[in-house]
C-alpha cells in the first residue's frame, strides 16, 4: 500500500513539474506538426527540472558510436533512422511521461525530425531539447559515459 501511494505521489510530482515547465500533453484536437520546425522545443533549464523529477523518457537520436562517448544520464539511444520503426516501443517506454529528443545539432534539426516522426506515429507530448547535448553539457547537466 505504501509503495502504491509513493507511486501516485511520484506521478503527481512529475505531472506538476511538466505543467510548471509548460508541458501540456498533446491533445487529439490539436493540429499535428507538419514539419520538424513545428515540433515543440524545451529549454535546457526546464528540461533539467523535468529530468530530475523523472518526468520524461529521454531519447538520444545520435549514432550509437557518439552515444557511447557521452550522453544525458538515463537516455536511450534510438538513432534518427530508426525512430519510425521503433515509435511504438518508444511510446510504450514513455508511458504517461513526456518524450524529449536530443541531438548535437545547434538548431535541433535531427531531434526535431525525430519528434515529428514520433508525433506522426501517434506519440503525444514530444519535445526537442534546445541546443541538444552540447547545451546540456555547458549547463552542467548529468552525463553518462
């Protein structure tokens, strides 16, 4: 029973972090993005709060080789060319959490394209991380190697 209450409390905390960071879930009545430029973004600052609260599935869309060199703590690696084939898996792993994609591009080109592919495949609440991995490192975010 205590574990159940802790799970509910954790879910509520994650939801409040998402809402305070401007993360409203994607609604079916909203227009789907038509291009990668239309995919919503999340700033590093807002993502840091979300990441600390466990409020997102973090998806690194860079190559496996680059992923092994360094990544945002807890991220999974799904290279951009595999996003469409693995969209169902990603949605299931995310559950009710947001999906945040990132790359090393200065303008989130690859992560936004991944977000577009995920949203086209039915994923909601997808965001691309502004500045990607380089910005995360500069901001002092947790990194795994």
